C-alpha cells in the first residue's frame, strides 16, 4: 500500500462518519508519508459530470484513514524514486509503504514488530 493506490475502507468509525466516509467506500492515497499509522485518502464522487448532475455532485473529501482500516483495491505504479521525491525533505527514513503487513520506509526499516498488527 502506497501513494496513489486505490483503497477500500474496511471499518466504520465515528471519525470517518463525521466526514461522511463509510465502510466500503473507495478512495485514493494522496500523500506519500504515513503519519500516526494513517494515510491521507481522497474520496471523490463517482457521478459523471453532466448538465443534470452538476449541482448534485458532492465535493471531494480528504481524511486520514488508519492503515488497518484499508484494503488495496488497485495498486499504483508509483516507484520508490517517486515516493522519495514526494516525502518531506526527501528523507528515506519517513515511513511511506505497507508491504507484507509491515509499515516500512525506503531503507526497509519496519515500524511495527508484528505483521498486520500496526500498533505493535
């Protein structure tokens, strides 16, 4: 899981519903870095823009979603080099990917000790 991956929300939480984000919604990760074990995800209204729908389309919503509440639906082709360019200060020590259940940085260092237990 990384920048520009399409992801599905797996859990309903009050902090999400306050932003009108619900279980099953699909969004796209829009920031390279992981903060507080969350990715910033953007959710856009899939309604096609037409003259009839132009006043009913909802605005985009951006929300920090816990990694444990996300599932990859479609992987992006974002490379590690592109991730590095988009990390604050281009610091490879910033955590930016989830692979095999681990939150990792571009040096391969792991944040969580137990795979898929992101709070470990």
